[in-house]
C-alpha cells in the first residue's frame, strides 16, 4: 500500500495543476458568490405617508435595534419608488402607525426574516401606543419602564417550527463550492484504477507482492487524504486568513467532513467500475457532480426548494448530508447526537457504493 501512495505522490508532484485548480476555483466562487469580507449590512430604505418625522425615526430606531445584518434608513417616497423601478434595490418599506407594506423587486432567503422583523416591531409599537393612551403617558416613558422591568426576567424565545431556517450567504457558498469541487478531486483520483487496468499496469502490480486489498486500499486512502487536505486547507485559510466566522465550529468541521469524503471516495469507485474508458469518465463525473450539487443544496439552501420530488431525491445524495452536517457544526450549533443520523447515512452510502463498485471491478477482471 505504501508503494501505491508513493506513486500517487510522485504523480501529484509532477502534475499538481488539477488539484490546485480545484482549490483556486473554490476560493473564487466562495468569495464572489458568498461576498466574503463584505461586512456591510443590507440597507433597506423606509418611507411613511402619515407618520411624523419623530415617529418614523422611532420606528426605524426600533427596527435597527433588532438586527445587525440590515440597516433601515429613512428616504422620501419618490426616491424609494424610483430606486425600485430602476432595480437599484430589492426591497422598500412603507411604514405606518399600525401597518406596513413591502415593495419587492426580488425575493431572497432573507425576505421572510426581514418581514417578520418589521411585523414584530410594528405590532410592538402599536401595542405600546395603545397602552400609553390608556395609562395617560407617553410612548417613550412607557418603553423606558418596560425596558427597565425586562431586566428582572429571563426571556427565552423558541420557534414552533421543528428546525428554524438560518441562512448565511458566506458559509453557504464556502461549504457548497468546497464540497462540489472536492468531488472532482476525489473521483478523478480514484479513477486512476481504470487507467491502470486499461494500460496493463494493474496486472503487473498484481504479480508483485502487493495483494488486491493493498492495491485498492492504496488508491482509496490517497484519494481520501487528498480530498481531506484540500477541504482542511480551504476552511483553515477562510477562517484564519480571510476571517470568515465559522461560529466556533472549526474543529467540528474537520471531523464531519470525514463521512462525506468516505461516501464520495466510494462513489468514485462505483463510477470507475461502471465506466469502460476515460472518455466516459470525463463526461459522467461532471454530470454527476453538478447534479449532486444542484439537488443536494450546494448552490442554494434546500429550505427554499418547494418541489417535493426534488426534496425527496435530495435524501439519496451524499451532498445533502455533507451540507447538513457542516451547517450543523456552525450555524445550527448541533449537539453530538444530532450528527449521528447524517453520518450513519453517509457511511452506509459509502459501504454500499464501495461494495457494488469493487464487485463490478472484479467481475470485469474475470470476464
């Protein structure tokens, strides 16, 4: 097995461009689409037709106090509508005393979160105003008393949903494209078995003291280690150099990518067993990789997908569980027990793919 690893390392030293290319592409797509290093919050213009400037300023202040990812700014109605018509902004808000209106050019994953935030503030301010009238006091004085009394209680907010949709564009792009491009690295590396069988090198190695188990383990081990180093390098660079916030999940990320890589290496074995020549591999691997990325949530979060058929199909794809565990290690702050199900599914897929793939390879060898 050590001889196989040395052979792969020598080949990688002579031709490292494919692996370097996959790493570079991951950086480019993650930075471009994830907008890494853009800490500027989303600016949303707000106008009102009935509120006074003081009332409007108070509502905007309450909105801005709820989040750091968006900033609500006051603008004139004509300016907001002009920007919407030109497509310069995706969203504009009309705030009134007891109601609001959203004007959208495009629906984004954050639209529902922003609308819920606005509705919460408008309802809270309406309740405060009504209570202030009944108590014959001002809204500011009543708000101050509420804030002072709120320190006496511990408030815990929970969603009625089983799992809350949390979205981060930087992490979505980073995780999605890193897993997508590592598929190419791993599967094309494993496919060298097919090349060796076609050029006769495999038969010569079988005559050597190496057993078939050592031959297969050498190829599989190198593909796994190469994929792991590629992902570890990417996540380490983005976290420590570019300053991407992994929500304290960096050590866990290095663990949860292991089941995903095992499944992908096994998938590479299966693809290599099915293909009959390198040209088929050149066509099949990109097709499978892109399909897995699209259906498995690498390009966009599965939470925004409405098709039940696609969601059902995503359960059969390793990419789905890889993305799920990476988000669980960062955004969702999973406990250890929550990783067991997706990790078990990935290991099961890996064993299944590898078992079928090795069986097909041996059958072809005996024909």
